[in-house]
C-alpha cells in the first residue's frame, strides 16, 4: 500500500507544504544514484499507471554534463512523492526488529533519515556507519537501511520501474537526460513463450496455481525469465477453485502478461504492481458507500478536484453465458447480465469451459460482466496530488455545482511534477480516471483545465492560458500566440502521447511536440 508514516491529504501536499519528489536509480554491482528536487537535478516526472502497466518519463538537468557518461540501462527506478512534515523519527536501537519502510535516524543525528528497505533485526551492539548519499544502503545485522533524505521529510514510494530508454538532449542553454522506465507488467509484455504448453482434460491446476507459475517463471514456456512474487491480498470464489483444464494453453511467442490477463479474466480479481516490487492480486471493492478516496468540487472535504469529464457508455456484451461443451457428459451452464444495457439491446457472448457446477458457471459469467461494467468509462478528473491513490481503488467524484456524483474503480492515474524554467512556476497535479480511460477523454480533461478559473489553476500552472476554443481557433486562423500561452495545449498533446505509448504498441508512432520561441506545428508530411 502507498502510505506515509503520518496522515496527510492531497490539499496539504499542494497548498500548505513544499512538495517533494525523489528518484533512486540502482542496479546490482553499479553505483546507486539518488536525485531530488532539493538538488535541482529533476526537471520533470510524469508517471502513468494503467491496467496495462506503469510507465514514466523523467527529465533530468544535465547542464553540468555530469550525467552524459552514465549508462542507466536496466537500472531500477523508484519514484517517490511527498512533502515536509517536520516529523521526528525515532533513533536507531540495537537488537531491534524493524519492518519494511520503518524510518529511523542515527543515535547522534546527522540531519538525514533512513528507511528500512529489507526487514530484519538490527545489530546486537554496533550502530552502522550511516551513508549520506541519497538512496545508498547499509547492512545492519539482518536489516538494510536506505538513506531517505533530510530528516522530517515524508515520501510515498511508487512501484519500481526499469529504465528501458535513455536519451541525451542538447539545445541552446540547457542539456537534458530523459529516462523512460517501465513497470513489471510492461516487462512481462515483452516475455514471449519459448515453447508450447498444453493441458489435458482433468488437469487440476487452478487459476491461482497457473497465475503463480507464470509470474514466478516456473511454467515451462517462461522459465528463462525474471521471477516475480505474487501476493494474494484477497480472493473471490473462482480464482482458487476453477480449473480451466484443456481450455488453457500457451502458444509460441504468447507473452506472460497476456496469459496472466487471460487467467484473471474469468475471475473478479485484479492485479497491480506495488512498491514492494511484487504483483498483488485482490478482489476489489466495486459497490457500496465506502470509498478509498472522494474527490469533491464545492463540497467540504480533503480531496478536491479542479476539472472533470463524465462519459456514459453502453455496455456490450451485456449478457454472458458460460457453459460446458455440448458433448460434455455432465453439462453445466450459467449467465449474467448488465441490467441497464441489456434492457436496451441484447448483446451476447458465450464461453465454453470445463465446469464443476451451474453456480460456478454463473459466477464466472458475473465476473466477466463486472469487468465489462468496470471498463465502461464514467469519469476522469484533474486533482491535487494524492500520493496514496492506487489502481483499482473504488473512488467517488462529487460535484455540488452540477448536483452530480460518479463512482467507479480507478484505471488511470497520471502524476506529474515539473519545474517551469524562467518563471519558476511549478506543475504539481494528478489525473484520475475510472473506467477504461480513452486517450480522447484525457485530452478533453486537460484542455478543460485551460478554461478553469484562475483560482483553480494558479497552483497547477503559472503561465497565462487563453480559453481553449479561442486557442484552437487562433491556430486554425494562423494567429500567433507566444510559447507560454500555448503551453497547456501542448501539455495535453504530450499527455495523450504518453497514454498511447503506455498501451505498448510497437508499431504506434506519436510525434512529441515542444514549444520554442518560434512556434512550429509539424505538418503531416514533416
């Protein structure tokens, strides 16, 4: 879980305390590198989380040339967000059990704090020699401590990524290094089966057993790949009882991610990567009045939002039937519907599987319908940074101005921080979407931010932004706008680009736009 050692709210992060961000880059047998906004190395971080995977774009200041010779290929990248609380962590103690993420300071304070990165028991007598470089670790008995930053700073770590692309950019006045790391599921999406796996009728392996084997690299087609631990936080009635038997197979070059998705598609369980570097599987809350977070406009509450877009979608298929093959000597069947869409127009889908009972058939059908309903796009909002928000959380948007509420499960999170050179402005925001978010809705929500009132946007972006309609009309008419004024449109475009890239299409290309003193919009032929 993404938690801080003391309670905080997104409003506090944004308005009351200076925001912090931190990047730790590490690889076995290589020197760990730690950067933060305190050392002015990080210019921008955009971190996007979807069910398909986690991706980030990290822009580092290389004006001094210190990063030019560094090769960050396959480095683990751990991004943390937070703020300074002024909390006073306890001092280290000998022969003491410490759990993961415990924060301690040296007995003789040195101005830094240390996070327990490997749980264990501290040395029986001797205090370790504490490192003073960000991210560097030290062994203490069976505990490992990581230098976490200045004492009193509170951070929430996101799931670890691996650097897949490193770019060196040079232009007048600035040198930059851009890193594009990817998460566990993005990496699994590149792990292709090296052999064929088939199962026979009567195979007793359950969805859970097969999922664990594929993730843990013990199923034959994937044994050469990295093994990941799976934590089952909660389960539905299907994941450890349904045996797909001969209806599950792995063909040559099918990816691990595709097969994991296929297995979970018959259940109500979902998956996500968490900051412990493990795959977590759980049965999410999808109904009721208990929410992980509520985002409110013109309503008293901690998690406000500035802009939202709401879309209602017809669900199809809206009736799913699950049954045994027609030749099965012990036939079973069951179905489930999405009531509202089903009443409007019948859109069916039938699946054949080996089944233990009619109840199991109905449960699988209900799980598939639930997934269809969760994917139906219903809301997206730009909100202050909430470091605790996670994929698949059950959340609520309340807009008293429109007398409107929407609830759903989060399937899109984008956290963005950026220093705007020249005017020293700061972007510090998050986009939250529930339902299967489309690129179009992300663009719409970002452009909406341009037309919001000044009181709502001044903490997001410090440039003057014209109304989006006037901006678009000006572009069509060829009227010149300066680079600062058009920044929000390009931010929307580039966010759309990042979303497209996060969908992992090797064939997809999407031009990244930048703003210079002379605004040039590339033509199709450019």
